[in-house]
C-alpha cells in the first residue's frame, strides 16, 4: 500500500477543488455543486473552531461564505491557491460577524464594565498560539497534522483521514501518540 504524504494529500485536495471550481466556471453544474459541497465541509470545520462558543451561528456563516465565494468567483486569480482565497473570504465573513456580534454586546455593556473590553486576552492568546506552534513543530508531521485538524481546526476523524490519506484508525493513533508526546514534553520542561 502506497503512503501519501501530508503535503501530497493537501496538494491533491487543492488540485481537486481547483479543477472542480474551474469546471464549474466553464458551465459544469455537477462539478460546481461538488466544489460547493467540499468547500462547505472545509469551511464548516474552519468556522466551527473559531466559533466554538456560538455553534448555532456556524452554519449561517458557512452559507454566507459560500454565497460570497459564488458572487466573487469571477475575481479569482488562478495564480493564487484556491483554498487560500476561499479561507480569506470566510475570514472576512467571520470578522464581519464578530463586529456585528461585538456591537450587540457593547450595546448591552454598562460603562463600568468597559474596562474588560481592553484586556490583554488577545495578546495572551497570541503568546499561547506561538507556544503551541513551537510544541507542534517538534512532533512528527503525521501526528502534528492529525492533532491540528482534529483538535484545533475541529475536523472530524473521517475528514482528517481523507485529507491525510490514511485510515481513520491511523488518525486516532496519531492524535493519541502526538498528545502523549506533547504531554511528556511539557512535563520535561516544567
């Protein structure tokens, strides 16, 4: 059995989506429908991770993002990776949603509580992300990618297995071993 490397799996996914997208632009309705379905799966995982406190809003943002991708399809530059372009659109939709949500929250915030708006939470989160990136970089690629997709990006084991080109059992083993190695590394540094 031939093993597909993570980079190859991601590249194959990019190429598959790109081909479906271009076929859709050329008028192939079935290809475009498959592109939108695959894109929805990716965006759902991307947004689910970022909106873990608002799971009911994830599907709305997926649909808004798909609509924006559809409306902007003619502006796509084929020299840019399609997934980067898609995630950029989803990110802007997420930012718009967060702004709307923040405005609603601010309208309900008393002036005495306004000091909480300027906390260092964002800076702390950035520091934590850099630390996590360093720890993950020390893991073997398969363990790192399995953890990133399932634990950070919110993908299912099935989605992760498909992207990485390995079995679902292998994804579970990679996550388990990777987390065990991370825990050991953290114990040794503390």
